[in-house]
C-alpha cells in the first residue's frame, strides 16, 4: 500500500494516473475525508422498596437514559490536472462536501412489583411477583448536507452553492405490560414455576396491539434432596422449562411513510413520494415457543469443576420479516408475518480451576453451541421467499438470502455454473464456463456450531484474561472481491498473466451424453472482457465462512487493600485490553472477515464494499469503587 501513497505527484499513483481508476486512492481518502462522532449519554437508575411485613413488600424501579449523538462527514474534492488519452474508465471529479447529523433520544422504563416471599410450612414455600411495566422511547434526528463547498478545508453547509439538502425525523414508542411470576418450593430442592405476561404495544395495529405469553417450569436438586449423593459430586440440578415469548415491531412499520425527494416529481416542482417498503396494516406480534431441558453440576471441593448441559427446541411463528418484492409493484419490500422456523440445539458449558494456591490460580472454560434450523412453513402455497439482499433486485443481481420450506434457515442462493454429477464446471466450445439458468443454493449463512475457550491467570493482584472461539458450517458472499474483479485487482484474475487459460476443474460434452475432462480448451480470453463475464457468476465469490478468532486479551492489576484504604476507596484497578486481535480463515478466503456483514438481521451472510472495514481495538480501563 505504501507504494501508492503519493496521490498528489506520483508518476503512476497520482489521481490522474492511478491504478484505482474506478475509486479514490485509499491514501487520498485518508488525507481528505474524515468522519467524526460525538456521543453523550446520561443514565439515572432508582430503586425504592417498602416492606409491609417480613413476607410482603412493594418496590418501584425506575430508569431513564438521555442520549445525544452528533456525526459529521468532511469530504475533500477530487479534480484532475490533466487528461490521459485512451483511458478505459475513471471516477468523475467531485467537489468538496459536508454532512451533519444530530440525534437526541430518551428511554424511560419503570417496574412496579408486589412481592410475596413466605414459608407456608417447614416443607413448603411460595415466592410470587405481580408487576406492571411501562417503557417509553422517543428520538429526533436532523440531517443536513452541503455540496459544492466554496472555501477550501472549511466544512460548513452555509458555504455551498446550490440547494441545501436534508431531512428531519421523529419516532415515539410506548409499551405497557403486566406480568406475574409464581414459584412453589418443596424443602428447597423441588420447585414449580409459572409465569405470564401481557403487553400492549403502540407499534402494532389496534386489533393486534395486545398479546399474551405464558411459561412454566420445574427444577429438582438431587444433592439437596439426598445428602448421601454429596461427595466428589458437590451439586446437581435438573430442570425442564416451557416458555412462550412475544415480540412486537419497530415504530411506524404499519404506516405509510412519505418523503419529499429532491427533483421529485421533476425539476423544481416539489412532491411527496412513498417509501420503498409497503406497510402491513394487519401485522401481528411474533411468538417464540421454547422447550428446554438441562442439568447443572459441580465437582470437588470448592467446585473446582462445574458446568451445564442444555438441550432446546424453539419454534418461532409469525416472524416479523422484511420480504423483497418486485419493483414493478411500486415497492421494494414488505414487512410481514412469516410462517414457522424451528431451531434445535445443544449447549455445553464447562469451567474448571486447573491450579490454585494462595497467590496463583489458573481457570479454564470451554463452551460448545450446536444449532440446527429448519423452515417448517411459509405463507399459504409459498415454498420459498426472498428474505434480503444488499441490492434492490437481489435475484437479478445474482445473490440473495432466502427462506425455503424444509431447508436450513437462512440460505444463500447465487448464480452458478452448469455442473456435471461430480460437481465439475461445464464449459462451451469457446472454453468459457456455462452459467446455470436458475439461482443455486450455496449453503446456510449461520454456523452449525461454535466452540469457545476462555482462560484466566491470576497472580496476586495481576490478572491475565483471554477468550477465543471457532465457528464453522456456513458460507459467506463477499461483494468486495466481486468489485475488485471488475477493477482487475483480484489475485486469481492475474494468475494466468491476463492470458487465456484452461478453466480449473472443468469438463465439456463428449457428444454421447457424457463429459470428458478439459485439458485443451482455453477460455475466450484472459483480459477485461473475460473477467467482466466471470463476475456475473456470484458463486465465484462465495467462500467458507469458518473462522477462528482471538476475541480479547486483557491484563489488569487490582491494587491491594493498603493502597485502596489510603485513597479512601473500596477498590481500584487498572487494565489494558485488545479486542478482535487475530483471525485464522480458510485458504479460499484471503480478503476479509466473514463476520463482516452488512446486516445484523435475517439476511446475514453478505459483505459489501459500503461497510467500514473490521478493526482491532485497544484500550485502557480504570475502575474505582467508592
């Protein structure tokens, strides 16, 4: 990268002659563009409790958060001092610009709870909570943008030519709920529990605004029931739970939203335009029903080895999902309730103290999470639905995430090559691979399982902590490589020296209905015309999303009591940390982090050029307790 650093005067790296013909030189971006963010947050938490008797009490818990956010973009202009003859393509010149955004939001939450905690006899006890919850949120945003700034290095929207662009938005949301929790205990080793809650949400239609969800469970502690079990086994608990949870939507998704775009409907005439998402006035809450069974255990004195094993099945019905639609309908998507998705899984968590004495200890933890998902049903008569894509026309572009009945969820489908029964690519008479007529399933975009490891080493007041995990069994579409292909900057695009070559792992028809291995048919070329067509087949940019990551390492020191007492504190510690430090990927993924997704919703499995690159983080922490 340092070889292209001189974008101002370099013979082959200046903007007029840069290899980055379709984009700005990265060093130009670094020197002329800045994004700054300023966040301020104030939080109040209050808790009041009144004991009527030793077994009856009432409490009120209040929380309020005020959040302010300011964001500013400063973009320097791009201009050319001269023109090169016979250039294939080049990014257009643009003038300096600036963009300012402000967000103010608040969140209020209150819980009023009446609690009963009473021993009914020597053997039986009861614990009950009856509560009322209120949650209110609001936010307001104002964004302004100034193009064609006229004063160099002065990024203020007032020093522009042309029309000031901007928008303003406000959201208000309220949810009210009542809930109850009842637990019967028998001799502190057998417990029966029941829960129930009803919410009323302002984000749902009036007819569907109220939704109810209950739960029940039982737990048994054999080591408390039978004292003879205790020895090497110090603790054992078994539990089975059935729960149902409800969820609403974001504010205003059931309403049509209008805006006034620049130049709509034409020229200087102003008009209102509908949003690209079609509202659903009949949207209902989504529900997840869960059945879970597990055990918790501890062995040896001081619980040197402990852990838990849990198996579960969840079924989500009427999931609130945005579905892409044909643009000929006048909308790009619709938010709707979608069928049923089932997840089955196993979670194992083990923690142990390997070494321990007065000054030193070494703790080690291992966890394993396995999940299998399946689409049970969609809308009536529908077998497959497009869930999302970074592109307005995902199927037309050639890469899309779908939900398909009977298959894992979510699935990635892309354009792909025609292949024989052994999976080899079929080429035509010109040696170029032939593309299949339909999008093909490449795999699911969520991992089969995740294995995690964490460890803590302590010596007196010094503590070293590290955590890593490995996830596998899923795939990832990398638009970044797709774009690099278009600009001729990929590794494999130059492996044949820009010359024609035999397409790897390919075959062609033998004229008798079979196929023979291709060793002699060269592609039609090895330059721009071939790789442009190659880029239309998006399976070329699907890679194994497996990854091993060192998530965090931290080193901290807790000062001893003598120093803390002199300072008038209860505790004081100082620490250093690093996050997202190292990553190991499969050989076919040489470009980026497979967790680098454009969306955190249902349409995971896409990485695009529009995202900020993944970053390492380093920090210093100071914790003081008074």
